[in-house]
DNA sequence: GCCACCGGTGGC
DNA sequence: GCCACCGGTGGC
């Protein structure tokens, strides 16, 4: 069954590329350094431009294409940086970031012009952007670039019931068949992520925005919905509040058409892991402090001793926060 | 003050 | 471990 995958290339050399693959489609994403982000601003008018695929592409079409029967096909003999396999259940949607498009095979696609970063200007951090969308053919498993976000969203919305095929590209006059080389290789030069299938298209006038976070963040990405008035909403409760306060925009807009699901990076080390909450991990801190640190002396028994409620009557659910406060 | 970006919590 | 949600923050 066609599903979606979204992959991002490794970030060893920055900037790198991102690809999102959905229902047989591949979306390209460009990580933004301060430099290329500025370039993005200068080229705002080019947002969502259709990628160009050179006819003499080096792609062989089959070497690196994941196969439905084997999740190990991302590995190649000559590419040690190939991303790890992704689940068979999610193979159709991919995101990648083409900001460092050394292959010249794909033109950057921006789902929305991005403003120059105002915060967190650590030059070492690269905030990637979705530069293109890609979907995998359910028949030949080759990746096909999707011209723009809207087409990608249409495919993603019905990917399970209507698997993407190479022939689907005829809808935008590409006339690609399963005999043609793949549009994009999963060669480790981009960051790939698996997108979620069957996400409803945003209601008319609304825009679904995917903002990738830099490597090492606690989350891979954030989803926002831009309302018809330009308000950015970042959760279902916020959307509900907006619809309640803007009845003129709530007509025929069902809340279940909003999804804040984010793609999953193929590289599981892209996102910083949440620290283990195993008490053993905290133990050194408990007895490393000054002897006269009363807080530390109190914190230790809270971490390990006693029933669900500590001696202060604090519920178990609150205990961890209390422990951190002590530390 | 705004807002893009990030971290963290709590529920599951 | 994943995810939904939301508070914090610092550049503008």
C-alpha cells in the first residue's frame, strides 16, 4: 500500500539537502544557513518553482531506490553515508533539503519564503527548509519529484486509497514512466524524512506550514497553520479558538482537517534524545553537591524512596519537577 | 512587543 | 518512545 516517507540527508557537510517523499512523491528541502537564507529572501518570487531534472542525469534509476520488499536497499556499496532503512509501512513520502545542491539535479523548492532568522543566530546551527517534495511510485519504487506543495498535499491526502504511480506525473505534463530513471537518489547527500500519509489538505484560504528544526533540537519540526487572516496557529486548541472567534472563516471548516503531525527523520540521531528518567542516572548528582546543600539531601529520597506520594504529600506526577527544582 | 525557534512536560 | 501542547527567549 502506498504510504509516505520523508527523508533528510546527513548534515556532515553544510548546508545539506532535505527530501520529503510522499505517496510516491519526493519533496526537496534546503537547509538554510544565514547566507542562503538571505538568498531565499532575495528569490522569494521563485518559491514553489518546478524543479528541473537534467536529461543527462547521472541517476541510474534503480541503484538506490528502496524496495517494498526490502528495507535495506538504502544501503549501497559505494555510499557509506546512505540513510538507514525506513519502515516498510512508510515509503511514499519524503522531504529533502536541497540547499547545497551540488548535483544541480534539483531546483530548490520553498514551500514558503522564509524570513531571515531573528533568533538563535548560532552560525554553527543550520535550520533546514523543505526544498522539494518527493513521492515513491507504488509500482517501480522510484522517486518522483512533485512540482509544488499543493500537488504534494493532494497526493498525500489520498495516498492510501490512490497510490502514486509514475504515470501520475502526467497530471503536470511530465510524462515520466517507470522505465525512466529516478528523479532523486537517496544517496546520503540530503536529509530525508518520512512524512505522514493521508493528511487532509488545508481548508481553502489556509496554509499548512512545516518548519524544520536544526539538527540536535528536541524536535524535528513544527507544523503551523496560517489562517486566512495570516494568524499562525500551532495546535488544535489554537485552531479551535481561532474558528470560534472568526466565524466568518469557520464556515465548512472541520477541525479534523487540521493535522499537526510532523515528518519523522530517517536519521534517528537528527533529533536530540530525551534524557533517560532512570533514577540511576540522577544518582551522581545527588551526592556530588556540597555537604551543606540541604536541597540535595532532600532530593535524593524523593527520587528513590517512599511510596507514590512523598513525605511532603506531593503527587507522583509532580515529583520529577520538584526534583529538578532541587537540583 | 512580536515572533521564529527551541525546550520541556505530561499523557499515552 | 512518541506526540500534542505550550511556555520561554532573544533578535529584531
